[in-house]
C-alpha cells in the first residue's frame, strides 16, 4: 500500500482495525476525540463494534467484559480519562485479559491542559491502579510508529494475556504525517478457549470458564501475584525495545528521551555535533520494560560525563534512569510540561551545561 | 414413585456460604431453573457483583465473569455488544446497583442493552456488614445509621424499578419478592419473562426482588419476613412497571 497523509488519531484508529481490533468502546476527551469520531464511521463499514460509553469508568469495564470473551478490544483516551479507567485496568490485569489502551497524554495534574505532555510516565509504567500489576508500555515517536505499535500491541497483549498501553504525547495524536499501513493481522486471539467466557457450547471441553480477580485465600492470592510477577519478568527478558542514536562515537553526554521529545533531541544532537560536541541518545520505544541494561552500558562509556533525561514532564523518567545507571554517572533532567515543547536550542543549552 | 424434585443442571451441587434465612439461595435457584427450562446454559454468561453474591459463580455451572462494585452492567454491555448470541445476566445487590453502580445501570437500561439484571433489594449492605444502602427504609437502623435512617439528612430510599421505568427506551422492569411460596412463583415468572425478552432481542430487562437479610437486620428469618412485609412491601410495591409492548 502506498503512503497516505493522516492525522495521528485517525491513523491509530485505522491501525487498530487492520490489527483485527474490531471492538472499540470509548468516551470523548481532548486531544484524542478524533479516534472515536473516525471509528464511529469506520467500524460500521468493517462490521466492527463502536460504542460511546457513559464514562471512562464504564468504558474500562466494557473493555473488560468484551476482552473476557476473547475478542480483540481496545479504547483510546487521554490522561484524566486514563485515571478513571485505571480502576478497570487493575481488574483486567488481575484477570489476565488481553486488551489495548491508547493514552494520548495531555498536561496534568487535575484537568491540567489539553496540550501535549508526557506527564503520565509513572502512572503508565508503574501500574497506575491499585495492586501489583504492570502494563507493557509502548511509546511511539511518529505517526508511522504509532500505527506499527498499535498493530503490535494486540498480539503482545494476547501473548502475555495482559493489557498493553500505547503511550503517545498529544502531538502524536494531533499531527499529520505520511503513513504506510502494514498487512492485516488475523482478528482473533488463538488461545482463548482455555480461559475466555465465550459460552460453553463453543468449546470442545464443554467445561465452564471463570474470569475473576477475587482470591480470599491469602496463599492463593500470593500465588496469583507470583504468577503475574513471572509474566512481567518475562516481559523484561523478551520485550526490551529501544533505538540508539549516535552511540558509536565518544559522546560526552547521554540523552534518554522518548516520544515526540526524542525528535527534538535528535535535532539538538545534530546541531551540537556541528559545533563539535558529541552527544548520544537512547530512545526507549518500550517504557516498560525499560532498557535498563542498554542505558547502564551507554552511560558507562569512558567519554560519558553525565546522563540527561529530556521529557515533557517534571522528570518522571529520572528514577528509572537512575536505577539503570546505578550511580555510575550523575543523572539530570531537562523538560517542560503543560504543553510547551522544549526547543532544540533549549535542549542544546541544557546539554552544554553538563558538558562543560 | 419417580423423582419429582431435583436440582437444576445450572446449579452446582455444593453448599453455599449464605446465612440462614437469606433469600439469595432462592433467587439463585429461580435463575437456574429458568436457564434450564430455556435450554440456554451452554451460551449463558453470568456477571457476578461485589457484595454477598460475589462468589455466586461457585454455585452455577456455566461461564461467569466477576465485576467490580457496581460495574456489572458495563461488563454485560461489553459482552453483549461483541457476542450478541450469548445470553448475559447481571446479579446485583442494592449497594452495588443503586449506589456505586447507579450510572452503569441507568445508562445500560437507557441504551436498551439486551441483557437481564436480577436486582436483590434487601435494604442494606450485606457483605461489608450491614451499612446503610440507598434502599434502607426511613428509621431503619444499620451500622452507619445507628439512630435510624434520617430522610432529612440522607433522603428517602431510591425506588429503582420506578426510576428505571421512567426511561423512554423500551424495557421490561418488574418488582417481585421472595417472602413466601406464592410470591416466589410470581418472581420466577418475571425472571423467565425477563430472559425471554432477551432471547427475542427485544429489550433490557430487570427484575427487582425484595429480599431479606436476617443477619444484618438483627432478626430471625421469620421476623425478617414479617418486617419486610410490613415495612418494605408498602414502599416497594410489586408488579410490572414497564413492558416493551407498552413503551
């Protein structure tokens, strides 16, 4: 298929359809309402399900009910909406139901603002709701990558029987870029008969399935938590994904940045190289699991003096970087949030202060 | 002489955790009998609430999902939208449905979701230990209304069947009770009607069942039945409040 020019939010909706995510429940919220608007037209064309729920809370349980039937199901929202969905996400993770949540982040806390932000990093990567659970978190840096990540999110959710979150800043949803859509995926999880409540008659075993999260016996609940923990540890072994940038040379500063912010950093790094200052970057594409080993090794390069986290938040990723670097180098932060995107010049200034 | 009374196939052969005199057991049996009679066990998915009936899936022999407090109608919506061929019901208490889940039940009913709700109204939170519910009667003492429910402070009990019947979307809304065999037969007829409307893809259906909670009311089972007849039935009248034919 040839390239088309599409707005990020619409491309995300189309990508989900091509991944077989034909069941969509959502509640409008800026800056991602275009996904629901697009899918309200597209889902009837492809025989899919579109439903606008009464609240994000209700939507998260519509996702739960549908996912527990073994259907490919997803929703999209933005920061305050994701907070409301976090109740349901905790249950879905506990019940091990595959599903995809897209968060097109806006500024917070509270109502915050409607402009781009990366201020939900900790909420997304450390669980977000109550209890011991994790989401696999993907962070696209372009509309094309958002498309590819949304399409990969469904099979990954099914591989781990866990919710997957695609965490994009508002720019990913709002900007238009040329995109190319990969081939369609098949539309049903393959292993669902062992767990899904899809009606006993449809299964060979003819035994009933139960989707639940309550374990009143502490030994059983501990065992269930250990099972979930093993799953997150498997993600840490198998799903590390990052993009290195200019890590070959003798860089003085290592930047860690993701999403749209990392593209500003690339420009800054290119300019600094022209000025004779070598800077490397690691762009985590998956935020959980975090590329801890890669960051540790890159920070440990002899030439590297300091590590700089550049984010559209007040430094939420810093603690992940610090635990990765293990005290080998000092870790710093530069960023803005609330909708202002740091310019390449501002990033260059922040880097220069560390290189001196 | 042959066997004339047996356990429904939809009901598991096990002992329940419910208290003596509790009406959950009767309500469970009625649902199971209706599912057997309609021959739908293999394509039914129940949605359990939070409350005393959270473990109800242990007593039934078909697919079940367990919801969060009040969210069962949203889960049932999710199931029914992606698998309209399944038969789906929620089973919810008054704290679950009329308090924390008020939004979910109202909007599911208003969208005309094609599932069935069995609503157990015993005027109290059961599982958490007898706290005041939106359905608690004026003057009724609970662990959070130790001087009796004061309508000047917390309003009058919510009549859910009447409230839902005001919606313009077609639906089947009925209230029955489980206080004696005559009422139980009527309750079963209402439950069967509710499931039949779902099978015909007609409308949302809800049967409210005025029930007893001897443990949290601090009464014997016999006293509880008498109290419910004298106090609840005058305020919660029985009957059909809405049918799709009349809507």
